[in-house]
């Protein structure tokens, strides 16, 4: 099981001509079905997909429907334990709290790989490794 960061979901719905390769790759990942998400990822997806400055923004109704469809994957709740672990990871690795929360949600979901374009490709966070699925 791999953990998908928000950018995987956003690329999956992208209609930007410059992102079509990434869009195809994101949809391939999601079609594989071996991914987990977190409540944080779903929240970030909604906010970014409906953002007024997004070129290919979608409506609230579309985004809400997609969030609901993404719940077909295992979704890790944001628990007090995940928050505490993220605080420790933030301190240990000197990364943002939000990135640490992604790492710790992945760990809590039983994933040892986070698929993300935003975190350092190849970086290992105490047993959770980041892979950039969009690198050329």
C-alpha cells in the first residue's frame, strides 16, 4: 500500500495541456487501487481544486463529489496520535508541520511509501520513503 499526497489527486483532474502526462500518471496510480489517503489530503484537494485562481478550477459540487469518490480508498483519520507523531517528525527532520502530518498519516495507514511531487524524492523519514511518481 502506498500513500498518495494531494498533488496526485489534483493532477488526476487536471485539464491543463501542460500537465497531461502527469494527469495520465496520476490516474494510473489511482486506478491501481493500492493507495491510501488521509483526511488532510481530502481537505487540501477540495481547497486547491476549487481555488478561485486555479485555471481549471472545479465547482463545489464537483469537488465534493470527487472527495466522496476518493473515500473508496482507505482514508487515515487525523487523530491525536497522528498529530503528536507529526509534531515529533517536524522537529526531528525540520520540515513543515503539514508535510510531517502527511508522513505520519501514511505511517498510521501502514504505508511505507508516500507518492508526492512536493516532498524530497528519495527522502526517508524513519521508514517512510518519498517517491516522486512524476519525475521524468
